C-alpha cells in the first residue's frame, strides 16, 4: 500500500520471512513518519523544525535499531542462521512532480 521497494544488496534475501509482524509494523511506522514529515515540514518555523526533527530523529533511530536486530525465521523450511548476513535497501518510490513554467 505504501509502495515500498526492497533492493537486496548482500546475502540471500529469499531466505527471509517477510510476513514477520515486527518487520511489517516497523516499515509501516517509518513510512508514516516519512509521510507526516513530507506533509508538515513546510508549515514549521525554525524553532519548531528543530524540535520536530529532534523528536523524529530519536524515533527513527529506535525503528532502525528494531530492524537491525530483527530475527527473521526462514521460509519453506530454510534455516536462517545468525552467521547469515543480509543487507537490503528499503525505499519508497515517489512520483516526480512536474514543474510548471
């Protein structure tokens, strides 16, 4: 629904269980934060902007830590071991707004 894309950078991503509830909730929260920032950033003065980013930076780091420490179970009987290393980029595809002349 949020049009996230996952780009594998290292490791075998096919072993991951993407139906992990914590994974889905964390990605959803990051997406909602991004949406909120995009909608409200232009309405803030400098003092509000500083407080806003200080608060969201803490939340962002906490969600990133959750993702980094997440234990994925294997799919289809595959075993995902602690020594297996997966690196992926998760991003949200955005439409480019056309500028009017």
